[in-house]
């Protein structure tokens, strides 16, 4: 399966000089000509490319944030909590524009991870980027952070991979042992 990537060298120097979460506008800096489609098996080991991952923080109307213990397909993160739903953008998500492709991948992923996901009951905001090369995940992935704010009365339920999902206050989340991307996303959002 081919997935959406960008050459690490094409990313602005200010984004990749350190571990960071920035309110940078990814879509004004990069476009369709900057992305490429690479076999996932190759992309998982080649740090000269970054796999573009929409990373969505889901919030209830009360302000609580969805979190879950990692135990699914990404074994590098087992034992940590996550407050983001993220996944690869695959070739089947491709649309007319790069931004539409990212949204299509994000919606597919949310539909896979939340058993009763309803796009019409959520408001999305693009927040910025996550870059880190400290972890084996970060060496080959690049995050686009979104907030999905649930409308009052809507509380999505987990699918199998999010078993153990809970809703936590931002303060409670700070006390959990989390994956680095969750810490960076919370720094960006809070």
C-alpha cells in the first residue's frame, strides 16, 4: 500500500531544527508537488521521508479530551496513553487537492477508530504541526494536528483499537504517561 509522504529536506528548516509543536500553516508551505506516494514498508525505515499523519484531538463540549492506552498496531507505543487519533493517508484517500486528501484520510481514520463517528456532529480546526526525531515513530512520521470538537450531546464511542478509551480533563491528562506526540499536541492546544 502506498502512503502519503514528504521529503524531509522539503520541510522548512524552522520546523525540523528541534522537537516541536508549532502553529505553522503546513498547507501554505507545501502543496501537491511536494508530496509523494511511497510503499509503506519502505517509508517505515527511510527517514529521508516523513509520512504525513493527521493527528486529531477529540474534545467533548465539556472540554474533556479523549484518551486511550496504546495497544493496537503501532507496537512502538504500547504502554503509553494517547490523546490523538492518527493514521496514514493512503493512496485511496487521494483527492483533487492535497488539503482534501489530508481531510479524506483523517475522516477514514476517525471512522475506523470511533464506532459511531459522525462527521456532522464534529467541528474541525487545524492547529499546527508536530515534528520530532527523538523516537522511532517520529523519525519517519510528521504530524498535522487537528481538534475535533464534539457538538453538545454527541460523545463518540471507541472501536476495537481504542479499547480502554476514557474522557479526561486537560489536568488529568498531564498526569498520564503519554506518547511524545500527545504531549506535543497538548502543548500546542493548551
